[in-house]
C-alpha cells in the first residue's frame, strides 16, 4: 500500500501526536552529571574550555549537588584533583583525598543522590598516565592492585558505584574481588568497557589536569577503527563481574553503542564527553546552532542507539528543559 493511502505525515501533525508515537523517550532519570572535586574551601573554579563546568571544593560541591538532586538528576560521577601528584598516584587511594571527603559529605547532605566514583590513576600521577609506569610503558598488572585499593576506599567512603576508566586488562575482576574481601558486595561496578583513544577528551584533561606528560594512551585505550574488539572487551568485563557497561565517547561511537545493546542485556551507559559538550557550546556561542535543540537532539540520539543512562555535562540544562516539557 502506498501514497496517497499511506501518508506518513499524519503521524507528525502536531506535538501531541508526535509525542504519542515517539519510539524513544529521554527522561531526567537517564542522566548522570560528571563533576570535578578539588582541595580547598569555597572553591568554584570555571573550566575555560567547558563553559558552565566548574571545579568544586567539597563544601561548594555539596551545595551544587543539592541543586542537581532538586532537578531530579539521580546520580553524579566524581573526578578528583589532588593537592599533590606522584609516580604511584597515591592520591587516588588517599582516604582523605577530595573524592572520599566529597562522598562522605554527600552521603550526609544529599542521601537521595546516587554517587559514582571514577576509578583511574591519570588525575593522580605526575606523568598523567592511567597506570604505573615500567620505564615508558604502563604496567598493567602492577596497576590493578592500586585500582582495586582506590575502589575500596571510594566504596567505604560512600560510593554506591565505582567506575574503572583506566582500560587495564583484568581490572573489573580485581576490583570485584577486592570489594568482596572488604565486605562491600553491594557496591556496583560500572565499567568503562569500550573506552576509545579519542581526540574528544581534550577539555576534560584541562578540567582534571590529567593530560599525559609524554606519549599517548593508544596502548591501553581502544583503537577507533575497531568495533568487534569492543564487543570482546565488554564480554570480558561482564564475565569479570561488571554490573553496568559503558561506551565512551558517545556520538562518534553510536554504532558501537547499538552493537553492545544488541549483544548484551546489562544496563548500558554512554559518556557524552567533554569535546562533544564543548563543540556544542562553542558553536552556540557563535550563533551557528540552536544550543538547546542540538543538545537535546544529541542526547536523544544516544538514548535511541541503546543507552540506558547518559553521563553528560548537559545534565542540569537538559533536566530543566525536560521539566518544562522541552524536547
């Protein structure tokens, strides 16, 4: 049957009909807000390459998270900036580091918020790599113990979810075992299972002060050319005990996201990363695009590709639009 009996435009006649037949819906509960916590008091320091994103000390972070929760955003993920960095990234597993202090404060002040702690070494090492070095190479197995140690510290401080982003082989299993041994079996692991070596991370590295001091991360983060390898990475993390798996970045890897959704039935996250955020902000500031429409279209496309949850710096802005019926 074809035109004129079939007129597809009937289903698009007005906003109410379009909403009724929408195949994909985006809600505030789909969003996770990434936040940066640093030492000090009364600190709220803007990140130059990410308009609207700040570094917070624990006290100002708590006040910001109250607003996040009031908007209905269910979760935040925390990244720490330590006072000191060293070759072993000791700040990552310091019980009095910025992330554990923030977790304890948030558990008291905003108990309804789900707290996710990123687990990696790059913010804490003086060389900026995601693990311990053996000469000029990241030593996979030596790094695992420290990642597990950090995950336990975060869980003990109040993290509901720990999220290893380092891309070391075997880290999910090592963390799961360490959490169980520490009598923290209910702590979830959200694995950055398919994390690509992407050029879209640049603004984040300014925010977290985590750029590598030499070389790159191509030996441990994934090659952008590969999708079958991503499915293998996800399968291994599932086997090791991941509760949630993630694809990072989001928009340039929607095909990967869709493949993972088709192959696995675990909850699936996607990280709408700093470069994606900053490009939209910059183009909107120049008047080249409609900021809100591009933001919402981008988030909806990530959800349509299969994500159950989206880590995005747009979480607060999107939540406000969604509360007002914006789309």
